C-alpha cells in the first residue's frame, strides 16, 4: 500500500457513496476518515437527514458486515453484546453474539438508552472486544461504531457521559440540505430510489481497509505539526468560555485523523492543511462550555474557530 | 514567503499567521499566480513537513516562475529555497533547518581564516577608520539605516573604511550606488586568465557594466560584484545576499565564488552589521522623542509651558490691593442700630435700652444690699443724685412713646457712665 493507492481507494469509496448520498460531502469524508483512523463517529442531526442511510452505504461500499441497534430506554447490555443461551440439545450454553459483532455498527439514537447499556459499548469501542460471562471475545476487524443522536429531543434521553463521548474520534453534525440538494434527493426518490435496497458496489474489502489503516498510521508527522496540534488542544484548557477542555486523547485523535487526511490526498506526510479540518470534528464533543457562555449562545464550534485563528500555523 | 508577501501587496491574498499554505492557494485571487503558488506550496510542504529533498530542475523552474511573481510586484530578494538552481540534493543539509540562516557562511569564512564579528559600535557612531579597521558587511535588505546613520557611514567610508554592501543598490546610501540591471544566472569570478570560478544563482538584480569600479564577478554579461573606491575608502558591492545564506552557499561552487569575491578586500576580520546597528541611539532625550514621532508634541508642550510661565508671571506682577482694615462687627452693629433709631425718631427707645443695660450690669456687680445708683456713683466717683436722676430718666424713657428732644445728650451721659463703670471693673 502506498499513498497513491490510498488516495485512489479513498476517492473511489467517496464517489461510490456519493451515488446514494447527495450533498453531504463533509459527512461522507468524515466517516471515511474515521474508518481509516480506526475511530468511531458520532453523528448528530435531526431525523430524516440520512444518517442511517450513510452508515449503510459505508458498510456496502466497504464490503464490511453491517449491524444496527436501535437504542431504546429498555435496551439491556446483553441486547448489545449478546448473551449465552442454554441449548437443550447440546446441554450446554451457547453464546449468541449480539449486533456489536458487526464490522460497521450503527447505534441509532444512542442517547435513548440508559447509561448501563451505553457503557456496554465502551469496552467494544476501546478494546475491540466484549466480555460476556467472564469471557473476552474479540470483535471482527475492522470495527467501527457509528452512533447517532437527535439534538432536538431532551425528554427521555440519557446524555452520553464524557468518558464515552471521548471514545468517539469525531462528532459530525448533519445539517439540513440546501434547497438544490433537497430537490436532488426528492428527484432521486421520484425516479424510484429505494433506500432499503442500495445499488452500491463494494469498492474495497476488509483486508484492504486494514492495510489502509496500517498505512495511515505510518504517515509522517513532523514535530512542528505535533506542536501545532498540541497547541490547538491546549487552548481549549485555557479558554475562559470553556469549563472543561479537551484531553490529550484529543491531540492523539487529531493527529490520527490528520494522517488519514494526508494519505487521502496522496501524501505520506501531514501538513497544517490536514490538521485544520479535523479540529472541529475532534474537539466539539470533548469540550464543555461554561454555563455563562452557553447562555450567551456560544457553541463549541465558535470557540474552536477562535482558537484556530489564534494559534499560528507552522511556517518555513 | 517573498511570493506570499508579493501577492499580499498586490491584493491577491491576505497574509495571516493562522492561514495555512493551502488556504493561501485557495484564497489567491490572481489566477495566473495561483497555479505557481500551488506548486510552490507543494514543494515547500515536501521540504518542511516531509523532510524530503527537491528535484533541481523543478526548483529552478518554480524559482523562475516565483521570481516573475515577485518581480512583477517589487524587486525583492526571493525565498531562499527557490533561489537555488542546479543544486545537488544530497548536499542539501541545512544545519539548523533554516535555509535563510548564515551558519554555513560563518563556517566557510572561519575555515578560510576570516573571523566574523560585530561592529564595535552602531554604524552611526563608528570612529574614524584606521589601517587595521576591519571591513563592515551591511546587508541593506536586513539592516535599515536612519538618515544620520547613513550619512555617518558614507563619511566613514570616505575617511578610509571598507564597506561590503549587499543587496539591491537602491537601498544603499546614494553616494555609494552603482547602476543596476537585471542579470543572468551564472556568477563568474575571473581571478586570472586560468582560474575562473563559477557558481549558480537565480536571476536577480545585478549591476550594470556602466557602474563605477572594478567588476569582481559577473552573472552573464552583467556585473554581480563590483569593487570601487570612494574617498579614501572602498566599497565592495554584491547584488544580492543569497550567496551568504545557508542554502545559497550550499550550491556547489558558490562557496568558492563567495570567498573569492570577499577576498578582494583581503579581510582578516569582517564585522557583520545586524538590524540594531542601523539605528544610532539618541544622544539626548529630545532626539529620542523626536525619533519616536513625538517631536511636534514636544514643541507643543514647550510652547504650552512658556505660555503658562508668562501667564503666571504676568499675574504675579499685578499690584495686590491693600487689605481692608479690620473692623469690629459689634461696633458697626451698634452704630447701625443707632442710626436707625435716629432716623426713625426712636431716640427714647435707645435711651431706654442703654439705661436698662447699664442698670443690669451695675446690679450684677453691686452688692445686694446696696442701691444700684449709690453703688454706681461711688464706683465712678459721681454725685449719687445725678446718677439716680440719669437712671430715672432712662426708666421714664421706657414708658414714653414720643421723644423729648434731649435723647442724644442723655445717651452720651449714659454711655460715659457705662464706660466709667467698665473701666473701674
């Protein structure tokens, strides 16, 4: 695997998904970056914007197995991880794997399930394994969790704790489509598009994805870039509008994401242009605004924009 | 950096410290320059963040294109990386990672037995040069001179100093300038018929052959380095300072060319002026304020002070009127009341009041068993009957509603009696 091959495959995946997902280039790119950075992605957007569709499309084009969990308040951890069932014929317990054993796992409306069920994903996301009845079971690789949540409803929801939010490489916001894009979507449906039967070609396979993940990990990160990333993250801890800043895990996440971005552009080294676009997706869910700032209507994205302007870019 | 600055001046983009090279490319409004800028950025990123070498031909091509952008805006020296054509990438090992630094130049000169130092004083305070005074190297692109310093430097050269002037001649002191022209790429130093040293530079500004002095090195048909006399001193001028940068001197041949050029002034030591040497420290606070742009304010302050001084002086010389005499308010009050009584024809009221006051005061002092009039008469040495008659008259005046006519006389008698009593108390 080299940078040209990486770029070509990345581009191919993006174009293939674009046949189904119209006008969400940033979202699609973010998901692909998350996949190759070995990260998990949290999608936040109003219902009906195609979050589930994009996850299924990604699974289709990547050749990976796809599982979906609809989180509800009564969902139990064993519904996620699987459980042991007594088999009368064999007179023994048989482990029935849960949906977490899919390579692309869509956790729909993750904030509707109680913390106990949410935490069952913690080990899976971090260790790529689950422990059921004392036995650790490895998850298939590559493994990626795409979680969704609705920003509007607050009744009957369980906000994700910081520890779990920190496990997500990216938080991507799914905006409302512009008028021309929405026209395109409706026209597609009018032409007979069926979201339940996606006509997508698998443009890669799990082995190639693993090779690309390995390659991305080896993309060169100069000391100046590391310093730039660290300076950006440290700003969140010094900002007066932010009560809780991002941890060093955010620095690592930004670096990994920048490596994938660089490789997707056919380079084997990271530049500041690769770092900047990852700043908001990496940090927006890892910072907690001061209540005063929230009352003033500030958002984490606003503060991150200010930090990007304040931190000088490394230059020759 | 020079290309970005040139495009910024042209208004094609805006330099900001938070902007990445890619953002500059996307924001560039000059479509023609955008293509060059994009390729330039790619090469810079490869070197800076990829620690990769560059291809010589590619750098030369890019350098020429970048030079066109810079020359189209201002005749500035170029980004050093692009100023090197035909370089051997294996030798591209910049010691400190700063291609525009001068560490390699220092090492080369030290190896030649030439010590590089700093001028002993700012250029505006240099003492008269002697036979052992080392040459001073001034890169006029990096060391801006103020007016006084420039004059002093010219005088210093005239008196026998040796100046190594580097950078575009339009930046030099006027008296020392040669003419200029655009030159070629190859720098040639003809030391003798047999020994010809060659180096390579990007096209830059060089001197015209009409320049005064001896041509020491040429680029193509144009002079690159010229040595001329000025007064008792001499000036060795180089068209650009690229040869002295790390990346410039690293090109094969350039080090020898530079040593040969500088060798024309036979230096044992070269004092290299830095940025702060170009400004003479002010000799008094007024000059410091004037340089800080507060000259006009200073004059205003002095004028205001003079006006204030005059105003105070004028006020101080005005005559001060005498202070009015101190007056006893009570005396005035009594006089005023008396005048009121007289005008209102109430003299009898005054008699009654004064008589009453006299009686009360006397009664307070007289023993209880003694008659007031007798006591008072004894006290002041008057006839008791007379005193009694006077007090009786005052008592009657209380009851009378019309004056009799002798109130003034009576008042005088009562007043005299009162004063006598007070005197004896």
